[in-house]
C-alpha cells in the first residue's frame, strides 16, 4: 500500500477537512487504515502513517508502516468492559500534544476527546458499528513499537493507539513534531482515512 502526497491532500480536502499549507513544519499527520483487510484482526502493521509539510515553500512527504488498529492480544484480553478501542476515521483538530507515552518516552499523546468503536465479542473481527461509538480521553497515543528495529507483529503494542512499526521512522516523526512545536505550539491535528477513501 503506497500513496502520493497529492492523493492524501486531495482526499483530505474532499472530505472538507483542514489541510495545513502555510509556513514551515505545519504538519499534516494522516493515518491510512488498510481497507483490503476489511474487519480482520491481522495483528500486522499493514496500515500507513503519512506526514506532509512544507519547508521553504517546498513540500516534504513521508509514509511509514504502522497500525491504526489494536493488536490481537487486546482484542482478546479487554482493558475496558465495553471492548477494545478502534479509532473512528475522521479529523481530530488539536487532538495530540508532545508528552510521555505511559510515562516512559516522548510521543504524541491524546489531549482532546476522540471517537472510538468498542468491540467486546472477541471474534477476531473488528466491530465498527455506529451504535458502538464512544467518545473520550482513552490514551489513544501515536507512538512506536520496539525501541530497536522494525516490529512485524502488533501483539501488545496497541490497544487502540496508532503505532509506527520502525523506531527510526518514529524518531523522525518526533523530530518533525518538535520543529512544528517551535513554529506552531504543542498541539497537533490527526486525521484518519480508510484506504478506499483515497482519491
């Protein structure tokens, strides 16, 4: 799964969402959930996290393997009686801030309410029905898997968080976030699309 920056931009704009294009390091952080897997719990990093931004009026673009879904462990071992969290696609303005993930290392931490589906039937399929949507602060952070190398299995790395598979890619995200913080303040918008939405 691979897309161009222009495809991401056109899709974000087509949904009426905000696309940031003024100034340096005005980050468009956009997750893309793999529609080809439907609702299957694959336990793999088969989604994408993309970042688009300008420096000196020139566009820069990155896309990295990630998961936007919880791993198999937490779909079977529920942390919340309502069910495991699956982020609802949409744009969440100012939803994240640079902070500590689980008090351990710097990541993008949820600071405003997000909408999640709750799935509690442990059937190895994500249940993403409108009647299962909850909204609140649930610790839906954007963080990395292992501190070393590339992870291939989600397992315990996500209970609903957006998790980047490779630690160096995550380090690049945080480098960009810190540059953006210096320009725009410590507040970041996150947008989640489905891959079959891409224009």
